[in-house]
C-alpha cells in the first residue's frame, strides 16, 4: 500500500519510501489541450495516435535506376527496353510488359507490373531506349524497393498516450499528415528562493551574501522535464512574506517548489508558513546529498508543495529523484523512474551504510566496450561544478560500506544537450 506523505512523521525514510509516498501528492493528469505540430516538442500525448494511412503510402523506389519485373530466368535478362521515366511526385499508371523497364528516381511509386529496382550504377545506356544491366546474376527480385506500409500500416497504433514527443516522434506525426495533436497541459511550477543572504545575479553582492543559484537551476530542470516556470523571485526570511508567497503560488500553480528553509534552523520559516495555509509532511531521507525534504498541500486547491534542501547539488539530486516523477504523472506518464545502468568503478568510492549515496560521476566505455565510471572529484553538496562535470549519478545503495575499484555500481545517466 502506498503511504501518504503526511502519514510518515519525521522518521528517517529510504529513497524508495519517499519516492513512493510522493505519489499521493499527484493522482490525476492535467487537462488535455490541442497544440500545433510545430509546438509539440517536449509535450506528452493525451490520447493514442492511430495511423490513418500506410507509411510509405505507395510501394516506391529506394534508389535511382530502373523499375522492372524481374524474370525467373536471369540468363538473358541483361537487355531491357526503356519505355519512359517516372520521378518522385509523379505516377506511371501504364503496366509494364515483359522485357520493359522504366527509369525511376528515389521515392517514386513503382509502376504496375514491376517488383524490382536496379540502381543506376549497375546500368549501361545503349541508344535512347535500350538499357543493359551489368552482372544480372547479382540482381535479386524485390531489391531496392520500399513496400507500402512497411514503416507504419494504416489502422495501427503509432504512439500511445503518455508518449513524450521528441524529434523522432514529431517526424512520425508529420509523416501521418497530422498538423496538431491532443496533449496534456504543461505543469505550471511556481518557484522561489528563500533567505536574507541570497542575492539575484546581476545586482551588487553584499559582503555576507551569495548569488541565487538554485532558482535558475530549477528553471532549467523544470523546462527540461516539460513544465512551465512561474518565477516568484527571492523571498526574505520572514514568516509573513513566506506565507503570502505560498498563498499566491498555490492559487496560480500546479506545483510549488522552494529551496532552503526546510531544516530546523532558527530562521527556517517554511514549516511555520506551511502550517498557516496548508498541510505539511516533513521528512529526513536516508540519502546524501539531500537529507531534509518537506512536502505538503497549499490553500483551498490543495496545490502540491515540495521544499527541497538549500545546497545546490542537493537541489538537483532531490529534483531528479522526487520531482521528475511528479511532473511525469501530471503529464500522464506513469511509473517514470530513473534510468539505471551498471558500470565498473575505476577507483574506490567512499560511502556509508544506512543511506543512499549519489556520487557525481563520469561514465565511459573502455577498449573492450565495458561501461566504466569514475567520480568527478570533491563531492560536497555545495560543489555545483561537480554536476557540470558529471554525465551520471553513481547510486550506491544503503547496504554498501564502500566500493572497491573494479566492483559493479549502478549509475543514473544525466541526459543533456551535447
């Protein structure tokens, strides 16, 4: 049975327990809307796409050359009468007779009575209407032909509901002639940073302050996973200001995310502000980085809320483990879990039993094609450059005291722009 995030108290939770319990925050997908093909990249289908036609629509040539009906006896099949030319976008509806061929370009429909295309490089032109086939013993009936419907047959399921549309899927939709599709509305995610020490980039930095990192990291992560950002800026460490910001966010967003202010420090007001306008579950999760995390519902709409840790790497790691599944559920994608691969450690890795360690890593293939991984170096939760260098997270289970060089580890690839 899946536990509600409000039933867990403040005991230490495993990563899997926390991920499972968060399912209670989002139970239904967002409403569907119709969007134009040019605007579909990254969107999630709200209903199945069935093919209205065969792709390709006609049996056609895969090469430039000649189309013909290849005979069973190839001993005297080197000389052919050329009776015309058909190009892509045109048709030749007159059936070919025995011994006749037709010049054809790639993509042009095969004329009636033909079943084979011989590529131009294998032909010798003799006069205006005669063609000699070089090495006819190398020709096979049906070669260089793309059959109607060999890619997609009319009436078949092409893309199921819940598919996130990338470049390949957009091409498929275009090949079906679809100018639009029914997709889930993008989740609207409100974010703000908290802390009197946080300063917006581009402004003067007071001596004791730091620039706001997490808000821009979250903007990128939300966009990468299909959401729309409602950026509410930086909220000071003040109970009234936090409560007002949370109330405003709960009215306009589908999900509210904060970073920082979820520990038990004297100036961490997020918990108190949540108690005023919603329901709060506060967790300690057996993971590094990212142990403190708050969840809840806000306002009369019961808008889901997640309070992530304040350290920059912890923000990214907890987002990838816990927020990504929520955004996926909102978009009608079920059971989205981190992609996991197995690699061999290039060197020893330090970890501790009783928690899951997420070590920033670089995976690669060795000369034998074996997947291997090494860490990016220093692993402090404030060292954001470790995420810049990384192409994966090394996930070391809570039952391991350490990893020796050459031992197997689980990695979660980080997919980024090249």
